[in-house]
């Protein structure tokens, strides 16, 4: 007996006047259950913009209903592997039509990021050359979709189409440099994605009065306790803290920028999805920042009314 096909995830509608932010991955280079590698999708003005592309991104786009085929524009904050390793999968998956449901990408993918983006993502693309040639010649995939167009922009407006504007700004994730945050604006609403960074004045400036600030965070006390319990791995445990932001520092950034809603992501370590664990993870933040604080979880969606 032939088994039936797996029913696809319902396709999420895209509104030309919509502005939604979906957390596709809230994890880190370490593998945690329930926390995919970093990526944020912004469904805005009838299109899907992708910010970072961890290894789980294609599957998470499907799970969200946004679908990889809708992604043409990919913005990288920096080039640690947990933020870019999903690119080859996304490139092919966005090009391939979901038969009978949604057309594949028939145009070049557009990639934005800091200096060296063309070199690094171009190497991923070059590694696909054999597969790409086969798909054009044998599978008859749209030839125009086989290409990548690059925009390297360390600061300033990187994208401005259909009323959607994306501004890049430099942050501090050394020894990775440059590293970027992004401000997305549409219909009078403002969303800021910090990228991986120490607390930065540039983030505060771009996030002034933002409707949503998505900021990386680590729990300093938890890391200290883990390092103390595992002295042989103490350097590996604590070194990430040198180029990230504590939960309390993220609260101060949000307070200084007077943002309307703070969402934490890139959790180090990932807290259990219980009220008790999240309260411990965010302990002390409410004493610094008076607005709402959300511990970001995979596939959380934030809709901004226009």
C-alpha cells in the first residue's frame, strides 16, 4: 500500500501592510534541544527578509509557514558559523519550487553583510557549483536563480525598497570584526536586531524608541557557576562572555534606548522553558528596564500593528 504524502505546514499569508518578526533560532554554537542556530525572519511589506542563517534555518522557515522559497534577501550580522552555516541549504531550498504550493526563487539571491561577506558566502556558493549545474541542466531549475548578488555595507542604509528600509550599524564582537546590528523600519515602526555584541552605544542610538529590540544575552551568574563546577572547561565556558552582553547589560541598553519591548536571544546557556527558569535567567533585569522582557523561544512571532 502506498503511504500518503506528509501534509505540508500551512503557508502563512503575507500582507503588503504587515510587519511581523519571527525568531527562527535562539541558540548558540553549542547544540541545545529546542534552540535552533540563530536566525530571525522579518515578514514585512509582503516579503520575507532573513537575518542570519544558522544550520536549522530552512527547517524553521517551513515550520513557521513562511517557507524558504519566499526568501530572496539575506542579511548577515557576522560570520561565525552558527550564523551562516545554513546558507547552502537555504540557497538550494529557496530555488526549488514547492510543487503545487509555492514557486521557487527565480531571481538571484541577494546577500548583505559586513566586509568579507562576498568572500565567505561566495565560498559556500562556489561549493554548490556541481549541484547547481545539474539542477539547471537536468531538473530545469530557473537559471537566473542560480546566482548571488552581494552588498557589503558596514554602516548605513543597506536596503530600501517598497517602503522597507534596513540600516546596518557596527557593533563590537571582536575578535570577529566587523560585526553588525540592523534597524528595520516600515510604516512608522522600528525593529532592531543587535547581532552578537558587547553592549554598544551604536545599538542604543539605533534602537531609540524602537518597538522591538532583539538582543543577544548571557546569564553571567550561571556561566560563573558552570565554570566553577567544570574547571577543565572554564576557558571554553567563559570566553564567549568577552564578546557578548549579559542579561543585565541588555536591560540597560533597552532602558537607555527607551525601547517598547526587549526580546532576549542567543541564550548562553539556554534556560529551560519554565516560568521558574526564565525568572532566574532574567533576575534583576526588571530593576533596570521597566518595559516588557521576553525570553525568546524558537518560532515566537511578534506582530507590529501599523
